[in-house]
């Protein structure tokens, strides 16, 4: 592979995707912290912190899933030639409305998952999509991509 093509792919696609995924993942650590929304989320699910299985699996799987989401998001921006901040934020909203929020809500309808917990989960997903947008906007503004 031509080194220039590889460098362009890393700079314009992989780097923004990786950084976006890192920040979306970190947002989740903050979002579900007991002092932020974690205790409300547990309360909405009528659970206590002791009832939650403590393990690394959710954390191990969450980052690759955010990375996959971010790769697709960045691909869409490149493929559709989207560069302005308003267009990037609009893409975040549209992708969330079309692909993130509906499965969360539908799953809750069938499982009886409490609406308050659904709202916390769905709003985290939207915030994550906004993080993807902000990283891409910032990198575009700084001339990195």
C-alpha cells in the first residue's frame, strides 16, 4: 500500500474514530458514576449496587462497540462529504434517532425495562453521538482531518 494513502487513512479515518471512541467510552464511565446518574439508573431499575455483577466484561466490550460506532460515523462523514459543525451534529442526531434510540425503546417495551432507566441509557447514547461529532469537529477545526 502506498505510504501516502496509508497516512491519509490513519489521519482522516482511524485517528478521529479511535479518539471519538475513547471519549465516548470515558463519558460512559462518568455518566453511570453513582454521583452522576448511576444511582438514579439503579433506582429506576429497582436495584442496588450490590446486585450488579462487578466484572470487566461490560467495560471490555463497550470500548470496541464505541469504536465500531465511531468507525461507521467517520465513514459516513467522509463518504457524504460532511465537514461543517452543524452538518456533523445533524448526522449525530439522525443516526441516534434512526439506529440507537429505537432498539433501546423497543427492547424496553418487550422486557419491561423501566422508562426512567431507558431515558438514562438512550440519553447516554445521544451524548455519545455528540461526543463523536465534537471530536470530528475539533479535529477538522484544528486541521488534523
